[in-house]
């Protein structure tokens, strides 16, 4: 189904709250929220701990904190290494006992290998070989088990959300401060815990607090290699002749705070990397602290004062970096960078300059209070007048499908496979800059074909569809075009009607 050109008619306010701000309407949601759409968004911001996934919820009993998750990965990795060593050692004697090559071939070496079926057929009755042992099912790696448990918790949270505005904020900030599970098993085991520990508690708090939690989290320190960064003049640097790794410092300035073109220099990157030395993750041996935890290694920290963005930060161990991060968090360039990204995510790919300026002003006036920033976004006229023209991201689309048609299988596997097929594998961005927030990147011909396949798969799984025309009214409402209504009403089956609804332009756009 073709995506229509951008129009000039203001969108339906109820569709705005579910498509632009939320995760899609469920049957019955539109009728409940038609009276005061903005009020429902504001109500989400007032709910205490709305972003949190509680450890004490029995549904999430399989979730671990980042430190125990990393410890589990370390232990599994060590065991895998031992197993490889034992397998290699066991292979050596067998190789040594193999018959040497001679003019006459060894009877053992010339005997053809028998498939298991042939062995079973040729063995005498009652022989142990007559019934081969059943292969033991492979146990999934602990990292994969943790990853899937975290994914299920995220999907569950999306399905249960009243509107999903706060969840959308979680995804925005998780992508802004992204880590990538493809980096290493350490990150695969802890990516979900990273989001729960460093993003969710602060999504309606202070940006400075989220920034501090993110940059000192073991998943981020490992992902951006700060455990490899050693001050050249520190005790560890002199002893090991190791030096700086600038990855974390560069991405903090370029992506997390100030933004490209904000005026910082390469000298600032190097100086900030020196300031950040010593922030690391304790290794499996536990020499610096509990394995898998975030620690400060004073022996690796570059001594002395440091100059960043024209300001001198006195020597002071871990406090030197904390002071620098607190200043960067409320810098005018950070306000502009964050305001631009938020407006691009929630309003349009090319957000109005006036909207960005107002958001930046709110950020600075409230010292980076993210609840105030979210409230300002709700109150912007542009958020309600700009046509819904951005393509939903893969995660938003999958969440909207599950909310409209039902949760689907009680397992994250299919939803994870859909995200992989759509090019947005969960917690696996292509780089530290996260997944693109430009809607057109998700609107390729191949991407639309995959969405059509997913819509059909989802429709096939809904047990009690009812009348697709009624569902169209419940999920999209009066914004449904005559073409969409005609396509759904003329469907040859209820499943086809639902699939066409899930592929409708009004369902795809936010």
C-alpha cells in the first residue's frame, strides 16, 4: 500500500498520542482517551516509577543486575576456554597414536566411516550399538538466556503501557546512549541491565544524573574500551607502557552531550580522555573490586590538572571526571544537541527551528530536567499540527502490531527475529551513534516488503480477529483514508483484512 504525500490537515489528536508519542493504540484505547489526549500524556509523566522494571516482580525473576550478569558471562567464558583446552589436550594423544604412513595402508585408516543408521543396522541384536544414544540438547549460552529474558521484559513493558510515551522516551535515551551486544558477550549479558539501571531510573530525572550513570556503567565502559585507557604518566602507564584510549571521551563529546560542530577540539578530546582514565570495570580476578562492577583505578588515572573547553579541572581522582561531566551536562551546546534530537524523534526529520530553540531553552532553564523537557514537548503546537509523516522505527512497528492484534507467542523469539529482519536488532546498533532517527531510512522497498510479511504473520496468529473494519476504527479511527477503508473492507478474509490494516499508511506513520 502506497504511503501518501505529506498533507496540510492537522492530524487527529488521538492518533498523535498513540503514533507520535506512544506505541500504538489497542482496541478500546481511542474511546477512553478521546476526551483529553494531552492529559493522558501528562498523566504518564506524573506516575511514580513508571519507567522502572521491578526486580521483585515475579514475572521478571530471571533478570539479573549488571554485575551478576557480567559475572555469569565471565564464568561461562572461562569455562568455555577450559573446555576448549581440554578438548585440544584430549586430541593430542589420539593424534600421536595414529598409525604412521607406510607403503601398506592401515586397515583402520581405510575403513569407511559408517553413518549412525548403518551402525545400528549392522550391530548384532542386543548390542549397545544397536540403539545409539540420543544427543543431549545443547544448553543455550548464559548470555543468550539473559538477553532473551531482558528482551521479554522490554516487550512486556511496551504491551502493558497505557500510552507508551515514557517507554518511547526510554527507547530514545537508550539509543542515544547506546551499547552494542555484538561487541562481546559481556555486553550481550548486560545490555538489558544497562538500560534498566542507567536509563530507566533517570528518564524523567536530571540529564546530568543519567549521564553520570551511563558513563560509569560497566557495560558502557567496556563497550567504548575505557578499561584499556591508561594515563601515560600514571603508575600503571609507566609500569606497562600503555596509553590513552579516546573512544569513550570522544563519544561523550560528539554523541552524548555537545554534538558535532559545537566547538570542541581534538585537544579537548585528548584532555577529556586523560580525565576519564581510571574509570573501568573490575575483571574476573577481582583485583580492583567485585568482578563486573564499575570501579575507579587510581593507579591508571592520569595525575595532574586538566583543561577542558577552556576550564581547568584540578587533580582529584574520580572527582575530576565527575566535575567535568556535570559541567558538560548543562552546557548550552548540550541543550541544543538534545533539543534537536528530541524534536527530530517526536516531530519531524527536519524539525522546526523555533521548536528546537524552545526545547533548548527549557533544558537550560531547568538544568536539564527531563520531565520538564518531556512536558514542554507535549505542549508544543508543532507536535500536534505537523502531519504524521515519519516512518515508525522497527521496534515501534513491532510494538504497535502486538498492541493492536494481541501479544503473540509468549516468547521473545519471533519479535526479535522481526527486528533483525527489519534492520534494527535489539541493542545492536551499527555504531556508537545508534540507529538512525531519520524516518526515510526505514522506508525502503525491501523494508516495506518485510513489513508486509510481518503484518501477514501477525494477522495469522490472532485467534479472534472480529470485524477488521471495527478494528480499523478502534486503532486508527477517523484518520483512515477512503483507500484504506476500501482495502480492508474488500479483504478476502479476516486475516487479510487485519494484515492490510497493519500495513496501512496511517498505521505505519508517526
